[in-house]
């Protein structure tokens, strides 16, 4: 092996390990944040007991080349006093896909419908309450 081949292989190996490390660290960080930065069914943190009314539920329907995702949070919409601020949809890498903001003076239900084009994989929904922080649920398309 000559020096140039050695350098190329070294660079490829270093780049590959950096990319793999990033993915592993992202998954580990997402898991360790549950119960502190955001809340889940398994990690409700100091909001234990609020899961039923704060966790978003996801319903997925596929038709032709579309994926329709319905997100519902079974939470009261009590004007600005207590309401769901928004739903956010994230892809399998926790990257932003779409969001729906609620108007607490008009919306009576925290219900969002998202239209995705031929998406597959893990999907995450965030539900943000003005008093009880951000809650995360997931589904697979």
C-alpha cells in the first residue's frame, strides 16, 4: 500500500466513524432527554399522572402516494388559561416536518392533520401544553 492509498483509507475511515458516532450519540441523547426536556409515556418526569391528557396520539392512513397523519391530544382547550399551543411533526432523525399552531380562543380540540408525501419510517409528534411542557409520542409509517 502506498502513502496516497493509506491517506485515502484513513480519511474514509475517520469520516465513517464520525458519521456513525453522530447517529449513536443522537439516539442516546434523545433517550436521555426524556423525562427532563420533554416527556413520554415511559418518562413523564415530574408530570406523572398527566400522560392521558398530554401525550399526543398518532393515527396514520396511507392512500396512493400520500401518508395522512392525524395527531390528537385529549386535552382541554380552556382559552389562554390552559391549552395545547401546537403540534410538531418530526421525522425519524428528529428533523422538523410540519407544525400546527392552535388558537385557544377558537380551537375546541387539539387536533392536527398532516399530509406527507410517501414517507416511511419512524415518525414523532410533539404536543406542547402552555402549563405542562412538551410531550412526545411516536409511530411507524
